[in-house]
C-alpha cells in the first residue's frame, strides 16, 4: 500500500467511527468474550498437567502435546474459517465454530487416554479458531489505522489477561473437581458465547463486500498476502512473540510446581500475577498512541522484551534469585508483549481491508502455528527454568530480527492524530 493510499484510508470514514461510546463498549465486551475462548481453552487446564501426566502414566512431553494439538487446531481452523467468513459473512462461521468447540469440550470430559485427549484438543482448537479470526475481522470491518489499534488494545486486555488468569481459574476449579471439570466449564462458556453472538453481534460484512466463493479466489487472496513483504514480516513477528508466550505457558507449571514446589493453587496465583503487567501495558498502549505511532511502540516493546528474556536466561544459567529471579523477568516479558500485541496486528490488518477475514486468518494461523512449536520445544529441552527461558529469549530474538529485516517499521507511513502532534511539539 502506497503512502497516498494509506493517507486516503486514514481519512475515509469507517462504520465504527459512527458508533456511540455505548455501542463501542458493547462491541468490545462481545469481541473480548470471543477472543477469550482461545486462551481459556489453551490455559485453564495447565495446573492439571502434572496430574494428567500421573493419571495417564505418560511423560511431560506427551501431555504438552495436548497443548500443541490445541494450537495446531487454532492455526488450521483460522486458515479455513477466515476465507469462509469473507464469503458468507461473519456470524454463520462464528456460530458453527463455537458449536464445534462446545461438542469437543464435552467429549474431552470423557477422554480415556492422553492420545484421545490430544485428538479432541485439536478439534477444540478448530472450533475456537472461529471466535479468534472473526473477532479480528470484525475489528477490521469497522475500524482501521489508529482507531483499530486502540480497539485492539482494549481487546488485548482480554487477550493478555486471559492466558495468565486462566490457570488461576483452573486452579479454583481443581480445588473442587478434577481436570475433567475444567473441560465441562469450557463447554458452558461456549454455550454462553453462542447466545452472546446470536443476540449481541450483528453482521459486519455487507453482501456487496463479500468475496466470490471459489478455491481460486481463496488461493489468490492468500497469494496476495504472502507477496506483501511488510504483512508477512508483521505476521511472523506476531507469531514469534506468541511462541515466547507459549514457551512460558508450556513450561511454567512444571517449573513452578516441579522445581519450586508450588501447589496447584499457588501456581495459579503466581501465574495470574503476570496478568498485572500485561493488563497495565495493554491499556498504557492506548495512551502512548497519542504521541507515538504503532510501529514505534512495537519496536520499543520488542527490544524491551528481548532484554528481559536474555536476563531470564542469565539468571537461569547462574541459578540465582530463586522463584523471584524467574518471575520478575517473566513479568517484564509479559508487559512488553502487552505493548507489542495490539500494534502488530493493527499494522498488518490495515494493509488488507479488502480481505479482512483472510488476512486475520493468516495472521492468527501464524500466531498459533508458530506458538505450537514452542510447547514441545520446552518439553524436549527438559521442562526446567533454563529450557523455558531459552525458548522465550530465542523466540523474542527471532521476532526482533524478522521485524527489522522484513517489516522495516521505519519505512511504514502511519497517521498520527492531530492532538498527538500538538502534544509532541
């Protein structure tokens, strides 16, 4: 997209610009709930991973593959559902996908072994993919540029808090039930989402903007996205940042419960504490966008996160600081992610409003597909603090390299609000 086209897009009124404050608030609640189902599906059973390992008499790496299966389902599902939502609209794929998630969650309750659970987790991820990709596409249907980044910052409050609060919720459930009760709770949440979507989310893609329903058109749309160097760079950057987060997700229960002896409930509290930094960062991003562009914030956040990741590796190698020496740099990584995550997708999606569903699908598939590699990597490296730290720091280093070499954020033309220009000068 040329600078002239970007300036024109920035000045063209979007449907979301006409929404009242109350309407935007209701939209954020619905979209935030939709976005939450993915992280909740991934993370709520984390405190039970050691118990699952014992119950099924298997290895930590095998149990971590059930996490990988969910991420793979989320990645593959988005590649299918994104283009479909560009053809038939947003509501039908969303309702159908969420129904699949509910069915898979119910079946997980009765899984007899780790292999069956892993397969059902793939199906569960496929269903949750609908909520993830449609929520992002709806934002692009209604907003672009800085308004989109601000809306995504609000949604990242959910996206950021859900992965780190989900184990806390899981721990609370596990104090009254076992891991099967966690999946029953996910089924109930899926039913609630179906009702919220049916009554609270109107169709945001009018018929005149829908794309032709042919395999060739889908392939052309994906080919067009893959030819956009900047979009590919931003998508890979987002995926590698997600890999860092899932390195933390996959290893934290074994590190905190195994190495440091925390109970399931203590682990939930320690894990949930990371939500504080991420929540503050996502909401601080809204303020920072008044003075800085999304690309400036993205670069700064990545460099800060990489510094924290390297510190985590050093402390793990030296085995100093104890639990605090692990948690402090981890929380700094999460805070950096809270600043980075709203801006990278906003920059990527702003380039392809004509195929928002497909663009959101490829973006989400990259996030969860690359993230899926992090979980078994931690297990193969030993599931200890150093293994977790190595995956986190390595992912952030790769994300920074990709951002600087492919996306080249200093070349992006972005619109800064008038009040920001006054504030800067």
